[in-house]
C-alpha cells in the first residue's frame, strides 16, 4: 500500500494570540515523494466546529486532489480546540488520515479542558474518543483513519528526512508560523 502513498498533504495551523477570537489560518503543504509541490491555505474558527469541513473543502477543491493519497495533521485539533473528525474527513475525501504528535497526548487533560472550558466540549470529546488512542509509531504518536499501523509506519519513515517529523508537517509548521506572525519561530 505504501508504494501508492507518494503524494501527501500535511496541515498545521498558524499561531494566534491568547485573546484572539475568530478565524485562524491553516496551511497545507503538498508533497510528491520528497519534493514540495503545492501550498493550500484555509481558515478555521478558533475553538470552533468547522475544521473537518474546511479541510475537506480545501483538499477536494485543490488541483492536487486527484494525485493525493494521504492527509497528515499535526494534532487532532486546529486553532485551539477545533477538533477534526478524522473518520469523517476520511469518508469525505476518500483519503487516509494520519494525526501525528511528537509527544504522547494526555487524553484526560484534553477531556477536562473540553468539558470545562470549551463550548460544544462534549461533542468534541466524542470526536477525540472516536479517533481512537494514540499509538507509538516510528518515534511519534499517531491516530489514524483508513490506514494500517504498518502503512503508517512506512509512510512516516519515508517522509521523515530531517528528523522524526514527516516533511509535509515540518514545512506546514514553518509556513503556518510565518503566515501567523510574519516569521517562523519554533521548532516543528
């Protein structure tokens, strides 16, 4: 299966201030093997509920869509707690979805935050639960929809050129940082 996973898009959100309300930029970087091929830009509402629809629309509306074989996300939520329904994103786009994190997520902290501070937190927590537990794969933590653990391991290793993080996510992080603040600042 991984022989077909040559065209990948990685999404990450732009930084935003604590007091920011409204939309937050989300950058998608399209890779063909080890070469960046395109950039997509969309926006999602901070702590909102539109991330799944916005990502699906960005992917399906892109000229790159016919070639894409996998969607990567740096975290299951964008713009704070705008939780992506990875199963729905897979169903809409027909592309496997891989959520990647450098550190092991703490689901109980996420649950507490969602249920105590975030509007629609119960629904968002159900989306996190539906995505399944994060599993250690290739030195990272992943959740997945539409892709096996073995295929996920293979694609992560193939796209990890400058460290553990796959290039589509590393570059999406850098570009999103520049979009949000004028310059990328933090290590992806």
